[in-house]
C-alpha cells in the first residue's frame, strides 16, 4: 500500500546513500520493569535535516531523546555518532560530542541574570566577561535578542526559551534536540523560532524536533518519525502526508470528531467577574489586574495565553482556593461569591477542574472513590451527619467510568495508577456528573491522548448544550477554536475583551498573547516586525 | 547484576501489612548480634524478652497496663502524623495532664469529696493536655514555627514544672522528703478491674479510644479530611479542607489523649505524682504509632508489643543482668527498621542484569 511509496521516498534513504548519518540508533530499547518504553527503535538523523519526532503522550518520545542525550542508559541497542558506536555516560559527554538539547521545562534560576544562568550551564573554561561577549554575539547572530543583565524572573516564557536555545548554541552543537518548543510560544514567536531553526539547518546542523502540532511539522520538517506505544511506526516525509494521515499514524486509528450541537441557546449570566484584582500570593507570581467578563449559560468561553500570565492565579480566585476581599468581584448564579470558600461555591453549583491532575485534582495515593468524595462531599449526598456514604462514592466512580469510558485495572484503584487520559476523564466526569451550573476547567486535555481528548471536549460541549456556563483555560489554540464560542487572552494578569471564535484568527490571538492591543496602528506595526 | 529499588504502580497492601513484621524480624536479628557482643546467650535473652513475660498472669496484666498509655498516646499521635502535623511532645502533654489531674487529687486530699473527683481529674487532664499541645500548634499556624522543635522543647518545660511541684508546694509532708505527693485518696484513684490485680479501668478507656478513632478515620468526613491533608495538601485545599484547622484539631486531640493517659497512669498504677512517672511513654508512642501503620488496630497491637519489650527488658535485667537501656536501643532499632521497610510499600527490589548489546552491523 502506502508503505511502498514511503520506502521509495527520496528524503529518507535515497538522497543520503553512501554517507553516514550524523546519528543513528539501532534497535534502541529501554525497559522499565515489564514496561517497554522504547522497543527496538531505529532512527537516522542526517546533517542539514529537521527531523520531527511525533507521537502521543507515552509513545516513547522523551525516553528516546533522553537516551540520545545520555540522560538514561538504554537497556539494549546501539547509538552510533558519526558512524562510531558510543555509550554516553551523561549529558556532559553528549554536549562535548556536539549534541545539544532544549528541554520543554526550563532549568533556569529565577533570581539570577541571563548571563549567570548561561554561565552555569557551560563548562566554565572561559572568563565570565568573554562568555558574556560570546553570549551577546551568538544572540545577535541568530536573531535571538537577550539582555544578559536582566534577571530571569522578569522575562517572558518566550525569552526564557531563548536563553535555553542560546545556551545550547554557545556549545556549537552539530545536533540539537528541541522538546515541544512551541508549546509555550505565541504563533508569532513560533514563526520567529522557525526562522532560527531554518538558519541552523542551512549551517549544516541537524535538528530533532519533538512536537504534536502536525501543521507545524508539515511546514518545518524534512523527515518525520512516528512513535506509538514505544515502537517506531513509520519514517516519512511529512510534506507528502496530510495532518489527518499523520494523526492516524500517531493514534493508530481514526479520531472521533468533536461535534457541537446546533442552535445552542445562551441564557442568563451564570458566572460574572467584576473588576477582579488580586495581589500574587507568592514571590514572582502574577497580579490579576481588573479582570471582568460575563459568562452565560449554554456558552463556552476560552481563555488563551502563554503559560504564566495569570491563568493559575485566575483559577485560584475563581475556585475560591484564594479568597477575594470584595464579595462582588465574583458572582456565581447571581450571588456574590468572592468571599466564599471553594466548598460554598460548589454548593452554589460551581465545579472546578485544575490543570494538575495528580496532587491538585486528585490525591494520587487515594482511591478513586475517595477522590470522588474530595470534591463531592459538599453537595452530592455522599456525607450524612458527618459519616461517609461509601456506596454513594463508589456509585460516582462507576457512573464516571461508564459515561466517560475510564479504563482501569479494577473497580476502585488509586488515582496514580491510571494513565493521564483516563484520570482526566475521571476528573472531568466526576465534576460533570454533579450537573454543575458553572464549570471552570484549566488545560482540560494537557498531556492527554487524542482519544481521551476528544471524549473530554465533547463532554464540555454537551455540558454547555445542557445549559451550563463553561470557562476553559488552554494554551492549545486549536482546542479553543474547536469548542469555545468566544476567546479572550490573558497577558500579564490582564484579560482582553473576548472575541467571537470566528473572528479570533491565530494572528489576532497571537498579538494579544504577546501583549499588543488590536488597535489598527499597533497591530500593523507588530505584523511588520 | 545489580539490585535496584523500583517504584510500584500502586502501593502494595500486602507489604503494608507485613512490613512491620519484617522490621521486627530484622530488629531481632540485630538484637541477637548485640546480645552476642554483650557476651549474653542470645537465645536465653530473647526468651527473657519475648517469651517469659507471656507465661504468667501477672506479667500479662502488666503488659496491658504498660500498653494502655502507649496506645492512647499513639492513637492521638497517629491523627497528627496522618495530617502531616508533627507532634513530638506527647511526653510533655502526658506530664501536664498528670499534673492538672493531680491538682484535684492533691486539693481534695483528706476531705470528704465524693465520686466526682476522678471524672473531674480525667476531664481536667485531657483539657490541660490539649491546651499544652495547642501552644506548638498555634505557633505553627500563626508564625510558621516548626512544631517539631516547639513541641519537643515543651517536654522539658513540663518535666521541670512537675519536678518543681513535687519538690515544693505539693510535697507530701510525711514523705521523708522524697519528691512525691501523698498517696491519692480512693475517690481519686482509677479503679482496678480485677481485685488484687494490676489491670485497671484505663485499659477499657484505651480500647474505647481505639474504636472511636477507627470509626473517625474510616467512616467520617473529618477522618477523610485528616488523611487527605497529610497525603496531598494541595488536593485537600482544592477539596475545601483547611489544613491549619486540622493542625489545631489533631494537636488538641492528641494532647488531650496524652493528658488523659498521664492522669490514668498517675491515678492508676503509680498512685501518686512523682518525677519519673513515665519511662518515656510519649516518645515510645511515636514508635508505636509508626509500627502500627498509623492505623488504630495496628497501634493496639504495636502498643502491646512495645509493652512486652518493657516488661521483657525488666525480666532480662533481673534474670541475665542485661542493662535496662538495651530496651531503648531495641526500640530505636525497631523504629529505624519500620521506617526503612516502609519504602517497600511504594518500591520493590529488583535484580537487574547487565545490558545485552545487540550485535548488529554498523552499516
């Protein structure tokens, strides 16, 4: 079938025949207990190539790059660097051989300057002054502007990523690994990053680019290797594939499409936020500044924005984990609730799904029935005169399991034993089964497999159709475009006026995410930049 | 080949049950070595420690008497530890409870006060223990002071306060200058269960406490709150539970139980207030709490076991001249192994064989 076509594809083997790849893995296997995180993976990385590594969460992408970067030792198989077998003792050996890596989660010290952070990541053979000069030179050459004297906590996420990239480039790597670099960037920042990557490629370097954003991969990458369940599924030219065909290879089947019910009616305002301002509770936190919006029943409002712009603080203020002095700043079902605890807000009909599944949304080492009780004790008939109705908590588990297809090994396992997607389905299900009037949900499908993500998005749409007001915070613009009626953007603790989803183009949202306003003059300026 | 600790997907309930037994086994092996180094016959020593006390009725009663304060204190401590509140000062709360209850006994001495004396002593001791425990709890909640340090330091305050009372204002004028109060009146004494025996009403109270806390933890929302706050603080806050309130509550309850244990010990087996009423019950109860897996039934069993070591230690001292301090060494080693074995609940040992290199051409 299609396999033949791919085997003949010039970019994978034909073009490079006779040369040695920069990096090659043969039968690379990593075993954790009985679990094969990587199962005999063969991958070739050539110079002057941007190679995408695609796969769902848990497909083995991180394990593979950690092995290549020397962070973990493979259980079996070989890594060849320029044709020679190598056993990397650790990341410093990988770096000295010319392999660099930019992690998704930055390792930066907030209270140190840019230059100090870079110095800490280098071998320290040159003086701080020479290093600073080189830092400025590298950042200028590649169009990655950085002020070496600024302290990291003052910088945006995009700027922090630049530090990581510059730090990696200062070691002049021939091979650079980037782990989901655009997850934290605005569309415009992502475009700028792509220019840098193209340039690195033109210089003859190889890049391994981990992502699950398929359009991006089609645009940027020359080759794509798809992993699924720890195995390599395919190596192909992403430009010859469609986003749908790539997704099929990642998931191993069709993904259910999420459908909104036609003619959804909006009703009365069920969640109103009036001029909410709140000082941060911790150092370097974000101050919420005059946030106002109104959310009607039957409506889904999306909140976009780069992480760390006040989304966590807004969630805490809306849920009641942090209280506001002025009761009128948050109105739930027509009642001033700013001063009410999370339990009292739940009694008013609000429900909440936080971003962190383990440790915030659930107690990891407690059973699902106990985790049903965690948020259900207030208003779900699970407690009578202070005594727990165990049958009622188990019933919630069973109903969530059935309604949202939660897969688990036994009836009532510990939360931590479920996969991310199944646990998220349980958490969302637990809240939706309470028939909330208002649902506030943060990053509903973060790190969740495509099948579970579709189930969750459909559940949110159905809840809105049933008349609830739903507030979704997400960094995934595609997700918001799929389910939200209106989208607002958070930046530095401010919330923009919501745009109707139809009008919220990537460009407009990107500008708002970068802190520009949509007034004509400034918008024109930003687009020109 | 190499031995590694590997994380389990889910906590092992089997290991959770047998880990205290493994710990006891390892402790006994260590003790055998220790006895051998001391030049004593290990088998005879073990017999004196663990078998001899179980063979006569008097010792059996004595084990229950010793277990009573241990279990009561450990039950209270388990609530604190489940809620991530580290009360190390139960010894002090025990002594303050003993002092507060004794105040009634001393003041009514020789009067015709009626049957109300003992109940008032018990209540007052519990209240005093709770208030004394609230000092570190409030310092923790209001000022962020480490409750581990403050509760521990207050032990010495209580100890010296008791010492002052029995050497000064409360000293028995007919007591040949010994630092002790007069023997309590019968109305101020905890009644015996068996005439002429040692077993007293306090053991029944301890059993009631075990049952009540078992219900609290297993069946009520308050018990759930205590467990969640300790196991996942952020999830607990998301659940609407206030950890500061629970620190106050668990400290107060554990202080009350320790205070109650204190007065029961003084008004029961001891019969008067004097220094040294506790051979370190408040500290040994920490071991009991962990050995019993912070579970009420487990604590009951662990309390009886630790009481056995106290009695066995005395017998070993008499029969084999093994120093009484060896009992404390034993208890310390036991706590060490209990905590070490706990890691097996979440982890397991695994033998890992060296990498098999795949022999393939390099192309």
